[in-house]
C-alpha cells in the first residue's frame, strides 16, 4: 500500500473528510513520527507497534564493485517493533 492509497481509503471510509484533509492528516502523522525519531524520542502506538532508533557502530565495509575496504561511519537507524495485536493479525492472515 502506498501513501496515496492510504489517503484514498481514509477519505472513502470517513464520511465528511475530503481527500485533501485526509492527505494533510497522513502527512502530519508521518512528519510528527519522523521529527520524534530525529530527536531520539520513542513513538508508541498501542495495538500497532513502536518506532525507535537503533545505534549502528562504525565499521569497515567493502565496495562490492572493487573489493576495496571502505569506512562506514556510525549512525542511527529507524526501527519498528510490531505490537502483539498486529503480530497476531499478520500471523493469522496467512
């Protein structure tokens, strides 16, 4: 599902909300989650899951084309951990 598909579903299912209003809501939610993660905060959506950042240490990698050693700096990466309800829904869907 893409973001535009999500906006369409929200606009269709929620009476009184236009496609434009749904788009503003979706963009605002994604922006707030992104801003929170950028400042190192943790975002928890009960029944869905939690978004956090994980620290990756600096390491030596390899350029796959040349085989040359390349220094990869330390960085923070986003991480999502699904909640129990979401895990069970996905597991039972298959």
